[in-house]
């Protein structure tokens, strides 16, 4: 009987130890779940703060946590879709900006070409002005020379007339 009591005591001690291990494992599991719940709660609170006041009030008015999560998920999904749309819009705007930058570069090249043409025209105009001045100076000299030649011709004609008169 003593042996039976020892065996019963040992079995009882083994059961107690087994239960203690199960309790310890369960407590560790509960602690992990509580830590995860706390992380989720903090994340939820952080995300909750980012919502509009209207959405915050709607979620606070809901008593069922599952409804709150579903509502929040809907908001998150809509926000994600809006973010995708915004990203697409940003990409389109970047493409438009790049396109406009290319157009500006082309216009700058054309402007430089036109400035070069204008500078060439100004150089030609300046050259023509200097040639015009030379021609004016030459014209004045030619007029003066023609005038002198005319006077000399008239004098020569006078002299010839005089000679012809004397001969007659």
C-alpha cells in the first residue's frame, strides 16, 4: 500500500508538473497574444488618428470591434486606391513636365538660332552701312571730279572757239 501511495503521489506530482507546464505555456501564449494585441491596438490608434473626425466618430459609435475593423479596412482600401490614382496623376504630371522641358529646350534652341540670324543681319547691316558711306564718299568725289572736268571741258571749248575764231 505504501508503494501504491508512492506511485499515486508520483503520478499526482507528474500531473501537477504537467499542468504547471501547460499553465506556463498557456501564460506565455497569452502574453504573446496580449503583446500582439497591444501592437495592433497602438497601430490601430495611430491609424485612427490619421482619419477624418467624421470617420473617427463613426468608428467610435460602433460597438462591435469587427464592424470597426471592417469600416477601417474599407477606408484603408479607398485610401489605397486614391493613393494609386494620385501616384498615376503624379507620373502623368512628371511626364507633362518633362515634355514641357523638352519643348522649352527646343524653343531655346530656336531662339538661339533666331538670335544668331539677327546678329548676322546686324553685322550685314553694319557692313552695308559702311559700304554705303564709302559709296557716298565716292559719289561726292565723282561729282567733284565731274564738276571739275565739266569746267575744264568748258574752258577747253572756249579755247577751241577762240582758236576757231582766230582761224576764220
